[in-house]
C-alpha cells in the first residue's frame, strides 16, 4: 500500500465518521512528539520517521504549555 492510498483510505473513513483534522500527517507529528516526550533520542525518531535531517524533524515536534512551565520552573 502506498502512502497516498493509505492517506486516501483514512480520509474516506474520517469523512464517514465525521472526524475533522485527522490525517496520516497528523499521526506522524503525534508519534514523533510522543516518542520525544518519552525520552527517545532524536536521531532514533528521525530514523523511524524517515526525516532527512534533525532540523526537519524538529519542525514536527510540539511543545506543550506544561513543558514550557516546567522548564521555566527549573530556573
């Protein structure tokens, strides 16, 4: 199955269920963020997700308000 056909199948199911804002792309972002939050090294996440560079991967990683508050609290 190609990436395009998987994306199309997911979109059809989401449309049928009335789900919005959900895609194979959003799953990729969520998976990378969860792995990062669990302490998996960035190079490992990069290899798993197929990002060409760490800079490309870092654009996908989300930072929550709680993470920001915790980091500031450590100061």
